C-alpha cells in the first residue's frame, strides 16, 4: 500500500514539475516576444527616420551659363564694392535661364522656369562677383543651388505618375529638369548649408547652425547650475542631514518633482524668470535655468543612489585613521561614487537636450536666423527646430525634420556613450 502511495506521490510531483517547467518556458517565450516586438518597432522607427532624413544631407545644384554683362548687372565695369552689392544678380540669373531655354516665352512659364533656381543663388553670385570683380563682362558656367521642389524631383521624391494638380512641380518644369540632367547640368553634393546656416523660409536654405549653438548655450547653463547644486544637495542629504520629518518631506518632494510634467517647469519659467525677474525672453539663459530645475531631481536621486552604494568600510577606514567627516566624504566617498554620479548627470543632461515643451513656454519657438553669440541672445534649440519644421507645409522641410532628428539622436548616443566610458574609466581607477 505504501509503495502505491509513493508511486502516486512521485507521479504527482513529476506532473507538477512538468507544469512548472512548462509555465517557465512559456514565460521565457513571452519575454523574448516582448523584447523582439520592442526591437521591431524600434527598427521601424529608425528606418523611417533614416529613410526620410538621408536626403536632407544632399543638396542639388544646376549648372547655368551666366552672362555677366555690365549692362545686365546695371553697373559700370569699374564699379565700387557698394555698387556691386546692389547689382541686379537676380536679373542676370533669370536672363541666363531664358537664354538656355529660348522656347519659353509665356509669362507663366517664365515664372515656372525661374522657380528651378533657389533664391539663395542670387546672393552666392553676388558674393562671387564681389570677391572677384573681374568676372564682370565674362560668360561662364556656374553651379547654382536648386529650389527645394526641383531638388525633390532630382532626388526621385516626386513622381510623374501623380496628377499635376497634386504636386507643386509642373510637367513643364519636370521636362526642363530632365533636359538639364541629360546634359549633365545637375549635380548632387553634400549639404553643407544644413550645418552652416540658420533657419530660413526656403527649405533648401534652412540649416541647424543657430539651433546647435542655442542648444550648446542652453545645456552649458543647465550643467553649470544643475550639476554642482544637485551633487552638493545629494551629499548633504545622504551624509550630513539629520533624519527627521523635514528631511523626509524634502526627499518626498524631490521624488515627486522628478515625475512633474516638463511643461510645468516651462510655466514656472514664464511666470517667475520672465514676468517677475524680467529676464530676456527666448534666451538660453532662461532656458538653461528652466531645464536645470527640471534636471535637478534626476541628478539628486542618481547621486544619492551612487553615494549609498559606497561600502561602509571605506567610511569606517577613513574615520578610523583620524579623517574628519568632511574629509571622508570628499576624499573617499565622492571619488568612489563619481562613476554613478556622472552617469546620472549625463543621462539627465541628455533628457534636457531632448526637451521642447518647457522651452516653448518661454518663447524659444521664435524664428531665429542669426547664430546666438551668448546666453542672453535670442535663440532656439534643436528639438524646437524639429517642432517648427514638422509644422511647415513645404515638402522640403519633411526631410529637414528627419535630418535634424538624426543629428539630435546622434548627440544623445554620444552623450550616453560618454556616460558609459566615464563610468568604466572611474571604476577601473
């Protein structure tokens, strides 16, 4: 009888173990499927951004035979620099285009022909003539920047299969571009303007230089305020502050501030720093102060966690050889906890780099063409620049938006890689 019961118990145990192992295998597969699903969606997102953003790094040019006749320019052959700056370069470009396509006589078709060349080509030609006045009276070929719509067609982004009413580029303009391409008068180059120019109403002239400078100054102010204040606050709360209701209340509020929506900090900056203290609107100074307030809870929490992770034996050994509490903290505890502190600080700064909502509230959504020279000059930042371009109706800004996102993601990857590098370097020390 006992052997039969033992057999039944063994069979029940084996059946139970079999079900348990089966549940464990199912759970592992659920985890694998969840991870793979996340990777699939991430890959789709990155592929979409890269696919749309890569054309932003290519600029199209059209070779135009220019006749820089002095009469066409409206200046004398020995004109001064001031006269050269006022010359009719746009008229020269348009007359040269008419010479290349003499069959275009209708006024409407002429306007369409002129739309093949960017308005920025006029200023490029002006700069070339001012640098070398000897060009006046000569006839030569020059590569001129193509308009955004013409560039989209040359990049293969506009199809002839679309009805003419559904696209800005007309059939005659496509025919002219095909003719220019057949004669090797079109060329794609790396888009240096994307990194050397500020924002513009024309997609082919728009760049991120002003936004990059604005992001740099804003993050500089954020780091100079948030890092020392956050680290010192974490050191005090963890090493020196007495354990009472006041410090408990402070800790609770710090944890709650980390979960406050970022736009609330923007409202705070608008009400306090701009309206009350009357600091300059749309300036990196105000943006940096707002982002530092938003980043402080993250830095304090990560710094406290890093300080808590320091083994008690280090403190005891320092105190045992006669070091003071202050010497123990700054000579032993902080160096050991620095990898975690730097990692948390860089991650907090990366979070600040990608924020746009609080900066929109303090006016950094303004149209900025000039590069800011300091923390008090009007500026915008890269996430806000992405927001502005994404809201633009022109097709040319679509690729600019994705291209700026790629640059922003590149900075975030670099900052996270820097955090990993510094952590490992300090851990080895």
